[in-house]
C-alpha cells in the first residue's frame, strides 16, 4: 500500500496514484443514490463486487456485455 500526499505531489515517486481507488469509490457513492437508493452494510460486499464488475466493463459496448 502506498499513500500519495496530494498537497505535495500528484503521483508518487514510484508511480503510485490513488486515481483508480477514488474513481471506484465515487462510482459506488453515486450508485447508492442513483441505482440502488440505499446500500445496507450487511450486503456492502455484494454491492462493491457489482460496482467493481461495472468498473471493469464500463468501456465495453452493451451488445457484447449482454451477448455473453
């Protein structure tokens, strides 16, 4: 695990960045209010797993996603 102090630098000396984590949590937060309307702590793992799948496949055309 690496940390990046954004007040000092945007990307760490070794190339570490938090952009992917920030993007994922932003999408998860938006999904809570837009898609699911409420996320229960009991099922948080399942919601996070779904959002990870969506994050991985977000640039694929819809026709390919549903054809599988």
